[in-house]
C-alpha cells in the first residue's frame, strides 16, 4: 500500500527557514515523480515543486529561489527546504506522487496525482 | 503558464440531482486534465484522469469529458457523500496548475 507521511511543519517568523519531510512507503521515491502541493487556509490547491525520477526539479514562480526540493533515496524520503519564508507561504503542505508514464517529458495524458499525504501545516507569522 | 478557470465557484444541489462543473484552460492541452475531490480536513482524492478515465474505485456516477480547452465533470445522481470541493488540474506542462475549485453544497 502506498503511503505518504509529511512532517516538519510549524510556526516560523518571516525570513525564517523550515525543512519539510515526506516519508514514503509502498513504492520508491527515486523511481517516481514527486511533488509538493500547498493549500492556504480556506483557499484552493497550488502546486509548489516537483522532482522527476531523473533528478530534474521544477518550481512555481512564487517559490523559485527560496525553496529546494530533494530526496534521500536511502530513507525513501522527499524533502522541501523552505528559506526566506513569507506570510503568504502559510499553508498546509502536501506531498503527492504523480503516477503515469513519461510524466517527465509531458508526452502522456495519463499523469495524475494518485497518492497524497495528510499534509503538514506551515505558519509564517511574527 | 496555463491558467485553469473553473465554474461555478460554488453550487447548491439536491441529493439525486445532476451536477455539472466546467473547467476551461487558457490554451489547448488535448486531454491532459485531471479531476480531484476534496472533503474538509482531508487530502484531495483523484476521481478522473486523462479527462475521461475513471480512477479505480470511484463510483460510475462520476464522469468526465472534453478536450482542448473545455472540460466537464458530471455527477449523475448526487449522493450525500459527494458534497465536497472539486478541482481540475492540468498535467500538460509545468508549472502544473489547478483550477480554483467548485464547492458543491446541499440544497
């Protein structure tokens, strides 16, 4: 059974840093396509970042240069390092697996987020 | 970036009724469109991928259609457990983007 468990959220002051973790089981993080998606309180879903099996990474413009996605293959864990945090980064952060074929080349319509964690809450406030 | 516009943003419907939610993309993206359901306090759940393919385990009263820029999610006979917020998402190009959501409430 595929399972994703996020951790590392909390209260941080503007300009501070946090590292989120997403421990995976039932599949291999390094062989799949993994994303972080966030949801501000009472708002919709916003894709944040992804890492492909080959290691390529992509970011939303709103976090580019501040956030870094990575993974530890030995721990089967995905990370999101968040620096220079802003109040508008306050959200519930989900990790999600993108399932399908050729998702890295975006040549198949079959790619979709089939598994999600329960989320970890990040609050940026003074 | 591909902008995804959902309509309506909310609707009220009765149990047993038919619900139609529309998602429009800012550019043509063939059938690279997914639909998710989210209930309060829960993570999103995949309903439909590739515009019209029902995810395993999802009831057949959910269906999706469309291609290019215009897509539709239909719930044919609304059940009490279907009251939730629904999101479309494009997988055609990064940045991946979601629609703003449609909240389905009880009439």
